[in-house]
């Protein structure tokens, strides 16, 4: 494996982790380019947290190799740890300290010179929009503010990679959107590469690149747009005056198989928007409503696994703060 200089800041080769008979990560080959927001999407138990655990040196691989920022995760764990920031799903902030004290405490742990720490704290508080709260006790901050502070703390020692395990779990949709505003700025304004896990499809859409994982295996990896382009068809749902007659007509006239659903009839067709006017003019059965939905990442998951991601397991346990061996 070639270390740094190849543009990849994370590189894995046959990375594997078994817990007894359970193959949590079953041979992962991955290259994450520097400056990306790289998402790891998969249902509960897919192996996302186990992968992050190994890359952050909290858990030792059963076999295979990985490098983070040019350092081998098994042979150079200390160098890897200096190169990364880590934000856990559960808060690890001290609620009885102020915003600034939490950051100072972290700076001391990293032996940062006082002046460097002061400058860096100022920069990061501006970046996550908490400069006016620097003297507030953490317990008085909202959930979204606390998450932003965790992100600032993870970035304090200027890591090359920031790992985030399910960064917006437990936050309401509005706060989730706000957190993403900050995350999207980080590669550009702080030069950091972000590696995050998620099982939220909407969240995965924000990532520059996305790896979809299931049962410990990488199914596919690409940009969200190119992943969806593979599906090459839109979902059309129609409500009609007579679904049986409409399904029959759609089959004979257009050669499409429409199935009944709670939303009426549904079928897939390339370029749904262009198809709808034809459908309306050529179908003699009354049409009450038509909905066209472009391919989603759920469709991509279904394409590769045969089942929708929302049926494959909801939110569940995530990376714990302690080592998992
Ligand atoms: N410490 C452990 N001991 C035994 N089995 C484990 C351990 N940690 C994880 N596993 C198993 O490994 C598999 C992958 O788990 P992992 O937590 O990596 O999945 P995940 O994709 O992160 O899921 P989630 O979204 O629920 O966090 C699961 O079958 C899980 O039960």
C-alpha cells in the first residue's frame, strides 16, 4: 500500500474485523480523497461504527491494513491519533464548564502552546458561530450548540481528518440542517477531511462521496448523484378513477407494469416528467393525481441489496467512548 502522496488521506486494504463468528467488517478496500466529506451509509449493524473504531485506533483489525494521514493504524497508533479528531454520538463535554474552558481543557490535553490554543479557539468559535457564547456554561446550550462545540473541540489540534459517528442523531430536522451548514464549510475553511457515518438518507445526500455498506461489505462507492444515476428511472404514482382498467391500459399501451399501492398505482419509467403528458393524453381512465419522484439513495440500496434501507434497521447503538476489542 502506498502511504501519503496519492491524494488519499484514508486508505484501507482488505480491512476486516470479526467478533467470533460475526464478520462485522468483511474485507474493506477504500480510498478517501483529502478534502472530501465522505459518508458511510448503511443500516444498523452494517459495520460502520466498527470501521470508524478501527480507523481511530480504538479497535484492532482482525486482518487487513489501513492508513490514516499516511500512518499505519496498527504500527503507528499515536501518530494516527494526533492526525484525527473524533466526535462521538453521545456528548463528552463537561456540562459544568464554560464553552471556552472545555476547549482549553482539550488544548492542555494536546499540550498546545497557550498562544496557539488561544488563536485556534478564537478561530473555531467563529467557525461554529459560538463566539458570543464562549463564557456560557455548556449545560445552558441547546443540543445543536453542544454538537457544534463538540465539532470545534474535535478540530482544536488541527487534525487532518475529523471522524463523526452519526453527527446529527437526536437533533430535530432544523438543527440537523444547521449542523450541516457548518460541516459543509469545514473542508474549505479548515482544510479538514470529514469521514462520517449515517443511516439518514437525507444526510447522506450532502456528502461529496458516499460508500454504501451492508453486512460488513462495501456495496458501492461514488458521488450521490452518480449512485442515483445507476437507477435510470423515476417512480410515477397515479390516482385514477379505475385502477384495474388503468393498470391494464398502461401495460398494453406503454408496456409498463403498474402495481397497486396505498398511493394508487405505481410504476417506474425513464424520464417521468416527459412521460406524464403522454400518459394524461393517452389514458382514457380519469386521472386524479400524478406524482413523479426521481431516484433516491433508498432505491440505490434496494438495487444492490434487494431490500429498502428503511426496512433494514433503524437507529441503534453506536460507537462507544471506550475501546472495543
Ligand atoms: N464489541 C462487539 N462484540 C460483538 N459484536 C459486535 C461488537 N461490536 C459490533 N458487533 C457486531 O458487529 C456488527 C457490526 O456492528 P456495527 O456497530 O459496526 O454496525 P453499525 O453499522 O455501526 O450499526 P449502527 O448503525 O447500529 O451503529 C453487528 O452485527 C454488531 O452486532
